[in-house]
C-alpha cells in the first residue's frame, strides 16, 4: 500500500474508532488527494495577513467559509461568502463570517477561516459511487443540477472502472451532446472527467467501508475538471458473503447435476396426481437412460423401479436427488444426501423463504454447505436437460431438442417457456427453475452452459440477482462466446414491490441493472414474449460481419414500418452505393424504388425476389438482410418461402452466411411459410414488422458487445 | 376586426408589398401588443437627456442596442451591451454602440439607441408556432436553452389553443417538474405562460401568412412572464386546399359506396388470375346480395352475370364502380361513371402518384370533382364491408363478421389485416384500402364509421395525413363515441424517408403527430401487431368505470411482470383497502400475499380462482381485473377458462361488467383456453404478461380522453 493509501486507511480507522458514519471535510480532502481527485485550492487562515497571502496563492474568485467543527451547517450560520473578487471584499468577508459564526453559536470553537478557490463557469457534473445491494460498488456519472434531478440522466458502471469504461459513461447519458459543447460552449475535457470517475471507482473498491462517495458538483472545462464538493459516507458492517465456489468446483458439481448417470427421487409416489409421481413418470416417459432410484419409506417398488427407504440404502453412486416431499422433511433427507455424497439436490418443495420461513431455508443452506451438496431451489418446478432426455420436474415432459438454455426464477414463467417452446418448436437444451436461489443461481448455470456444447444461447428470467457482482463477472466472460439474454422482472417500482412480496428479494435500482447488464454484454429483454422469441431465434441467426443492413420489400408499406423498426432497434440502414443501386434497378420495375429499402413492388414474380435476395447475399458490402414479403397471387407464400430457403442454402454452400430476417404479411398461408422458413434457419414472422428487427437488433447488440462485428 | 388586429393586417400588407418574408422588430412588437404578449419595456432614444429619462421609466438592469435598419447583425457589429446597472454605464454604452456601429458600417443610417428592460433570473422557456404540412398551424411550448436543444423536450397543440389546452402543454413536457420550481426556485406563473401560448396560437390562426412565430426565450417568474425575443417569418403563398365536403355530403356518398345496392366491375374478366376476375369471384363467393354488373368491352356475360360495354349501358342505378383496368384507361371510364351519376369509384389500379405519375392522378381527381364521384385509391386492394357480405377486392374473401373497422394506406398492411383477422377470429365490419388517397381519406371513413352501427372500434394504418387538420377535427368528435386507433408509419427519420420514396408523401414531424393524436383522443399504436391486437380486443372489453386496477395471480412471477406492464401502460394498481384485503385473505392460503397483486399461489384449486375473481367483480371499488393464470394439474387451463367465463357471465346477468384481461402461462393447452375466453368476451393471451396490459391500457387511454372514466 502506498503511503497515500495508508493515510486513507488511517482516517477510516479513526472514523471507525470514533463511531462516525461520514468523513469530515479535511478527511475527505485527504481521500481525494490520495486518488488524485482535483479539489479547489484552499488554505485555512487565522489572520488578515495570512488571508492576504492565501489570496495571492489561490487567485480570484474566492469563497470564504468559517472553519469550525462546532458549526455543521455553515450556510445556516451565514458562515459562507461566495464570489469574492477583491482583497477588500475578502477582508470584509473574513470578519463577517467570524462575527456571524459567534452570533450563531457563542461558544463555537473557531479554527479560522477557509479561503477556497471558487469554480466558475464550466459544465456542472456529478460523479459518485454507491453500494448496490446486488452489484456492490458501482460508480455513477451524470449532468449536474436540474438535469440529474428532473431527467434522472445518470449512467452507472461496476467499480472499479477503467478509463475506457469511464469515457463510455460520458457517451451513454441522454444529454451526452451537452458535453461536446452546446450554445457555443467549449467541449469538456473528457479525459479529465473520466480520470475522476476512475479515481472514485478505485477509492470505493479499495476501501469497501466507503458506502457512498459523492462529488457534487464537479466542474469541467475544456481543460481540466475539479470536484467542488465532496461527501463520504461510511459503513463498517461487513456484508454477508454468498458462497462462491471456483469455476472448477461449479463445473464439477453442475456436470453431475445436469448430466447425471443416476437420479434419486425423494418422495417418489405410485399415486397419480402426486408431485413425486409426476417426477417419476417424467423421468421414465421422457426417455432418460440413466438409473432412477425412487425413495419411499414403505414401497418396495414404484412404477417398476425398485424403491429404497433412503438414499443411503442405494448401493450405487447418485448424482442428483429430486425432492418431492413436504418442506419440514427436507432438512433430514438432505443430510442423508450429504452423507451419501450426492453433489446436487433439486428442491421442488415450497414453504421456505417465499412464505416467510427464512429459518428453514437457512437450515438447509447450512446443511448443503456442510456436506457440499449444491441446492437448486427450493420452490421450483425442477429442470429439463434434453441432451440426456432428462425431465426432472413435475410439469409436462418436453422433448424438442435444440440449443437454447433457459432459466426462470418463477414457476409461472417456467411453464410459459415450456408452452411457448412446444408451440413454436423452439429447440431447447435446458429449462431450469431457480426459485428461491438458496444456493445455485444464474452464475452456476452460466458457468455450466458456457462449456455445454448443446447450448448456443442462454435466456434467463431474473427477479433479483443474489450476487450481481459474481453474475456480472461470469456473464461478461460467457457473453463473449454465447448470447446471454436477461428478462429482469420488477423493472418498475410497482413491479419491484410485487417481487418483494413474493420472493422477499430486494429488487435493485433498475437503471443500475440496465447499465451493468449492457456493460457485461448481456442482451436485455423487456417483455416475456421478447425473451422467448430471442431465445428461439438467436441461435439460428448467423453473426453479422458488419453494420450494413439492407431491406428488400415487396410491400412499400412494410418497408416504411421495417425502417422504423430498424431505428428502434439501433440498426443502420446501409447507404446504397451507386453501382449496387444500379444492379438492383436491373431487377425491379422502373417505378420500384432502389435505395434502401429496395422496393421491388407488389406485383412481381418469384424471380424478382430471388434475384434481389441473391444480389444482397452476394455483395460483400451488405451484412444483413431484412425481407418484407407481401402475399400476392403471382408469388404465393410457400413459393416465396421455397425460393428464399433455396437461395440461402445455395449461398451457404458457397460459404456465405448472413443474418436474414423476414416479415410476411398476407392471408393465413403466411403462417405456414414462416414455420417452413424457421425450420430452415430463417427467422420469419407473420403480421408483424417489428419482431424481425427485434431479433436482428438483439443479435447485433450481442455481437457488438462481444467484439464480433466489423465496421 | 379590432383596431389592433387592423394594425397587424397593415404591417403584414406592408411586408407583402415589400416582398419581405419576415417582420422587422418594431413590427413584431406591434403584433405582440395586439395579442397581449408581454415584451420588455423599451424606448428609442437619440440623446443622453432622452436616455436618462428612458432609464428612469424602465429601471435596471438594462440592455442598450444600436437601432439601425442598415445593421442586421447587431451583436456582430458590437452594437449591444447587456447587464447595465447604472446610469453611468448606460451613457457609456450609448456612446460605445453608436461608435461601434459606424466603425462597422460607416454609411449606416442610425435611428438612435434602443434602451430595453433586461429580463433576469426566472425560468427560460420557448413558445412558438409553426405551419405543419399536415396539421397547419401548430403551437409549441418547451423549456429553453440546452433542454430544448439536447432533450428536444417540446409539446405541441393545434392552433388556436384554449387556455386549458395551453396549461396541459406545461404538464406534458418531460421536464414539467422544473416549472413547479426545483432547487428552491419558485414555481412559474402557469396562467401567464399559458396566456402567451394562447396568444401566439391565435395570432397564427388569425393571420395564416405568419408561417412561424418564435418567442425565444420567454422568461417566466412566480408572477408574470415575458417574451425576451420575437421572430416572425411570413409566407404569402396560399396553400392548396383539399376538397372538404360537409359531413352530410360525406355520409350520403359513403353510405352508398360502403353499403351499395349495385356494384359495377370495370374490367371484369372471365380469365383466372386476372384482377377483374378475382374481384368478380369475391363479390359472388363472398355472398353479396346486391346487383353485380360486369363491365367488359366484348363479353356477353362473365361468371353468369350479364356484362355491359360501359356503365352507361346499365339500365339501373349503380352505387359503386370497382376499377380493374390499367391506369391509362381509368380517366375515360371514370368520366362514364360520372355521367352515370355513380357516387363512388374504387380505384384498384396502380401507376399514379406512387410511380411518379402525378399528372394522371391529378386528372382523375379533377374528373372526380367535376362529376362528384368520390375516389377510393388509386393503388389499393379495394375494400370489405362484412354487414353486406361485400368483398370489393382482388384479395381473398373475408367473412368473420364483427365490430372492428380497419383501414390501411398500404396493400401489404391490408393483407396483414386480413390474415391476422382470419387467424385470430377478429370480428371485422370493414377493411378499406386507401392507397394514394387522391380523394377519400381517413376523415371520410371516420365520418362513415361514426354512425355505422356495426362498427365499434376504428383502426387505421397511416403513412401521412393529407389534411391532418380535418382528420383532427373528425377524430376528436368520433373518438368520443368509439375508440380510434392509429398506427403511424414513418415515425423515424429513416421510416419517413422510406415513406416518401414509396408514396411521395411528406411525413410530418412525428412529435407533432404524437401530441395532436393524443389531443384528439386517438389511441396511438406503435407496432403493426399492436394495432391489430387493439382492434381485436377493444370492442369486446367493457369500459372501465374508474382507475382502480387489481391483479389476481396464481403465479407470483406473473404478478411481478404484470405489475411492470401496468406501469408501462399508465395504469394504477389500486391500494388495497384493509377490509377488502381481509376478505381476499379468507380465500387464499396463509403464505399467499394479499395486497395488490393478490397472489393466490400456484397450488390452488379452481374454487380459489373463482372466489377471488368473484370478489373482485363484486367489490365496487375495483374497476378492472388483470388475471395471471398458471397451468397446474389441480386447475388445468380449460377448467380455469370455464370457471372464469362462468363467473363473468354470472355477474353480467347481475348488470356488472368490468374489463378483465388475462395472461395464461403454461403448456400449449393454454392456447385453447385463450381462444375460448376471447370468444366469451375476455381478452386472454398465452405466454405474455405484456399484451393483456397493452390492451387494458389502451382502453383506459381512450376512455379517459373520452371523459368516460370516473376517479
């Protein structure tokens, strides 16, 4: 630790000893100095002679403040004079604040008068850091004054932040343009502001007892920036650490849990309608090929499988135990799992934290740690892992194999995943219920899915992140390889209140979620159906190689709506090069419109669609295609679907794979055409011009964050 | 005209004579005075003696400006001094600006020096008016300075605006809070600001040659407001008037066109695949019971109907002629329709303005006016009117009768309407293609649908409004009776560019559309699918009697997402009264959550859903119900659908009708349950927690604007 850091350590220890929850101004200054955060020049003076000297050092304009530990609210005591421009004014202020201070509090001990450089003009900004219940230390940046108060225009990053991340915060506020200089003002010194952000983020990361650090306002000029006021709040309580095994430990356990060779069902039942009966049936009828051990206090066998009184009686190793017994019996059975060295317990029962029974949940967590049994749930539907034909759940079995792994914190959302997947033929590798997340959570799943060859995209319904910091670390790594989609429920104050009442989870500030998820390369979905559509389509969509999106449409009206949707989803309609424009014009009628959208007009035969699509695929300057199909007699829906699938396959064989999405408008036959296209790797949607672009936009957002899109 | 108005008339005439496109400052002041818009006190002075007198009248602080018609850019000429606080400073400024002016332009004719009151402190606002290509005179209000430039935080209303409308503008900007006083500032004088808005709106309405009027900045204090600068731009060209028949004339024509007793098909063809053949088949197979006259140059009969060479040969009256002939033949045939006194022509052919052939379009418009034939199109698919089994279109026939009337400017969107309607069993009264809107447009349709007993909701896809002013008037009236939904395509700059290239329509500023549509009580849809869902659901949803929305859910997770969606759609979750809370608790398990959402938990039998829903319907304090169903073995989807339909019917018989929407999550059986519920008047949706609230929110938005919701 440098000597400067040591000085911070010393003032924090002092504050702790004195039982304080904030730093004094002089201490705050030491902290800022240690981290190179520029503050106004200042000097404490006791005499008019000293004042004169200080004024010479600091320069005008000045602020004069009474310095007394006995006067906390200096303004209230008329102990502050601002805007001092001459030595005479300074002398007058010196006497005035001293007089006022004593009038305010006759027995106040006066240390002297603080003479301080006064920041003028420049842009007024705010830099701060806070401790978020999910994400821990987070650094914030915003425009000062009215803008932060009324427009709530702030951006957040995990602390510590790099200079690059800090610079990105300046660009990501809504009022970013103001920093470039408006109304003739000079642009602010971005590097200097970013340095302050970085410094703040390091200070709170180095010293976790700093609960909040506020620089408000920060003044920034075209050269340099300075914090005009500092506030530091402290909290010396040690936050409870969540269990965080190593990546290797997670994989060891998760590989056995998700791909087990042997499953025990604790509470297996021969009786129809019982959860323990449904789980048994799903395992058997789902086609799971591993060993299945029903556990039952009396039965000899259940559904043709030999039953055991306890997992401890099972002669062979067991990888995962599915619990289908009432909550009060869970602890005992879990202990037996521990003694049997079973690495995972799937806790379907409810009656834990979600019903207010926190003690019972704490008890099972303790047992889990004691025996190193990882817990999924409690209060879940179980999980599906299709590569193993494993349906470890009491819900209906699911068997459409594919590459989307989904998780949900809520059972209702889990069932929506099952139904949607089945009806849209979304291929799934896994569906996992996380429920109360007493132990296993999104980080563990991400770590497993990261290396699971059957998973190409991960979609998660999240009400709260128990350890947002850990999630962010893992998600940042995983999202470089596979798209990670998050539906954060409880976005709004009302929604968050509902989330609390049902999971006792503290929903974090949604704006922090938004920024941090983006920082981690996570694609956020804002609606349940959106999350499901993205999980369905992202794995089949090739990664774009550049930003040039081209719309080809048979319906001009669709072209307009598709263009709107491009903008809404942050996509860039390519500027059509003249030679390419000319090439398109060869294929379309003279009254059609080239440019972008390319409007081939409605009455065209299949060849026109075919030729223009082929041209879009062929030309290397085009990176993604958006197709607007219009149902006509001359090119019926299935004819369009066939020609599109053919031309795409033709180019695939030549090694050309570009993302293509399609909007099909027409009579009901377009639905069949969309199904046909989806089965052939082309996301196509009937009666909507928005969904195709939502999907393409999400693929771009992911690919950009993962650094995969060229320019 | 008052004498003040007469003075404005005089300066405008003067400006016109002089060929100017703007007013001089002194003229602008006359305009402001005429409308009671407060400006800074000022006096033109020529001597230091006069100056001294002027200073006495006006008070400090002051601005001193050179007054010379020869110097347009006073600041550039160093001809302005601001912030003058003493008479000495004023005298110095007087000499200085005169000196600078002559240095800048030696031969400048100096009228004197303008001494002006300087507005200080207060809030900086902008009030203005402009001439929108669609809506004509529109008044604008926003926060001044950086806020309007960077955040584009402006609100618009049609001019002239009432004081009440002007006040609503102050509340509808994003930064509205700033006007209430932030950071200790006093709130602005809302009445005074609104008066300025009203005055500006009247000025531009009274004098259409005022193209733009800008008061920027306007300073507002806790008492009073004042415009510090005025800019007035003029345009003396007379805008081309669109044909605007009276309401009675529209109804006379539209009733014959939409509900004809006799239809002629010009270009009827016996040949499969021809448009004139499809139209004939659709008329016949669609079940139209009126007379059908094929028009063909040679054929004796077509599809069993006697054919005629011209409409003029038909012995009986004809109400509408459907054109299925090439564009160049349209004018001739249209003239014959005129001579036959046919009130309406449905112009399917393309090849007019949309392909750049403006002359041909103008020609047919002229013929239409000459003979008083109203034109639908050209460049359309035709129209459907199901109460008459009328499919006057070349697309597929459509026959699911119901109460939604839809129109589209684009054929692609029209086909999406047909397909979506068929697949979702959306009941439709009419689907109308408007295409190029050479004559008939949304106003005519609204006027017809307003009094059409078979139409309960109107949904329109709009790329541009040819006469937004007329639309606004009609929509304001109609939306009081029936919901009017508008999907405005070309919302974004890119989308608008695409719209122009395909319809040659100038897409107006989207923000103006947004505000004006809201002002007219129109519900705006932002996505094609949303418009379709709203058209489908709004007619079957009862109108809410108050703002209290209650969520009852079997899945806590759905409750959270439904709460988020409530907020997103501007709905108010009712605060649960303690007695009602207690009543709900009787029905739900002890670990369930009352409050709002009422979480009945997942494992409950049908009776729990039934009892809680009945309670929500019964209690008069609850105005709307949002249901979250979770698929379980104990309450399967169709059991839930049955009990819900039953309990709703039970209450309907008692005269209790509240809007209910439902989100069903579960396996695919929930889809059947949703269909069952929709058929029984309950909008229910699978796999989504957002769509139910979009629908309920739209019903509320409409009902609030129509003044139908109590508080």
